[in-house]
C-alpha cells in the first residue's frame, strides 16, 4: 500500500516536535535493495568541509554519508548521482566526489551553464528501487538537516510516480554525459495536469503528478511546474498560502536582469478578482532591497478588493549560540511550497524567473476536491504554525527595523560577508 509522509525539518533549538527529515532519508536509504538514484544541487553532508572538523550539529549529515557509503560498498546497491557543477560555495561537491572516490557511487556533473549559457541543476530528490522516493527543498547538506527549515515528501510503494521521477533522473544522467538535448532519449510521460495519477491518502482520492522545469529539458507530456503554480493560483477561491525562501519577480542571475511578473501578476489577480486570502512567508536573504520593494508593492493591494487580502511576513531564524552565529546565514527558511483550499505544491525551486526558465527544478502537485482533504489540511496546518511563530515578522516591521533603521538585532538577517 502506498504511504506518503511529509518530511518537515526545523532549525536547531526549535521547540517544535515533528517527524524529522533525517528520519525520512534514513528510512528511504535503508529500504534500498537494488538501486538509489540521486539528483543533488550540492553534497556537503560532513561538517569538516566548512568547519574543518566534525561537530555535534553535523552528526545527522555524517550518518547519511555513512548510509550511502555502506549502501554502495557493503550492501552492493547500485548508487548513481547527478550533481550540479560548478559548485557555488566551498565544500558543495565534496561528499559526492568523496563517495565516488571510495567506489560507493557513480557520479556525473551537470554543467548547464557551460552547455547552454545559463542555468543550474537545482533539483533535489532520491529514487529507490523504482518504488520509493523523496522530493523536496532540502539539499544533501548537514545544514539542511538541522539548521534550515525544509519541507519535502517521502513516498513509499508508489512505483508509477517513482518510475516517472526516475525518467527525469535519467534525462539529467544522459545529458551530463551527452550535452545535447536530442541525446536524452527519455520516454514520454502520461502523468500530468491533464491525466494525473489518482492515489489514496488516508482513504481520500488524491490526484498527483510531478511537474518540472525548464521546459527545454521536459519530455513530451511533462507539465511545467510554473504552469502548475499559476493554475493553482488562478483556481483558488478561498486562500493561497506560500512559504518560499526567495520570491522576487525578476530574472536575477543573468545580465541584464529582467522583470518577470508571471507569478506576481497571477497573485494580484487572484486577490482582486477572486477575493482570496493571500499569505506569504519569505526570507530576506538575497537581493534584499529588490525583494522587499516588490513584496511591499504586492502588499499595497491589500484593501483593493472587498473580499481579498494580502499579508506578508519575513521569516528570520535567529542565531542564538556561538556556533550558530558562525553560520548565521545558513540558519534560514529554505521552504518551497504552496497550499490552497484544494491544492498542494511541494517543490525544489525558489520563486524568481531563473528557476523556471533555465534551471532544473521539480514539484509534486496534489489535488483533493472532496469534503475531506487530509493532505491539504496537513500542509495548511504546517504553514499556519510557521505563520504564527515568533520568528515571523510583519513586512512593515521588518522593513522599518532592519532596512530603514539598519538594526543588527536577531530579528534581522545578517549581511553577506
């Protein structure tokens, strides 16, 4: 029987007690009998690459590293990994290279920028034995396992979706070896927004499919994850709750930068024309002035509709201990999900134009339309718990305190050094 588990990770020192991401990953890897396929933006599971020595905070990442090492060298599981190249920060590719050098896995680097002029391999997922998989925001990084807020989904005993996700992995694997789109040789998919797979979640019919970006790498039949997001926004009648690290309506990582209003426009239309309640939780980590200016503009339409509303909060995870202050910018919300009254989208992409046009990313899209909507309700509950957290600050308060007054308190995100 298919089983779906929401794998939520909270930051170190949080009082929230929920199923942890490392538990889900360990469970998934332990199930492997024949094959593990991994798409990774980075592999920095051991703390020594950043800290120059092990630390208790890195223990969970060390255990995942050991699991992968034993799977490939002792349990004789075939492990393959496609990893982004070039690495953005020190240590980003270190453990993928280490595991490959120890004979634990076969590894290929995917250098989209070299092949196509721009782009990053930003997908994050495991597929095990064509039956089980994890997909979500977390990187193969010790900081994702206890310093960041993450959300993903562990799906067990669902060969239809697992094989569909493996097809996406195969496209990356082939492209990393033969950098030509015509050489990917990946079969079409018939699991998409028009013909989703219907599964049971807690006894309720749930329509699901995997959407992906960019369209240039999508096989015939694959839904673009941007289309899935815009469709869910346009269909919402009651509420739209979004928790994402970056939400900036621009193409940011190409020069010149471009205005990219696709999602922003859809949200404004939903608030004004459909009268939805829009709540957004976001970090103020990258391109801060642009980020806050656009968010302020979006919130300014609050009150323009008799029914619709807009509230935006900045989520900042404080650094409390001396160790946490060393890695203050790594203590962040890294979530990438949205929930409406009938749809859940759990993805791997931040919300700026680059992630949907030149960068690889995925989303698990789920619909529940009956009176009982347990999966929708569970994600809505997670969002509202974060919304009410003391680390979530009203946008106007954050702008005044952190941007205009340049206050350096725990409420404000540390500047990048």
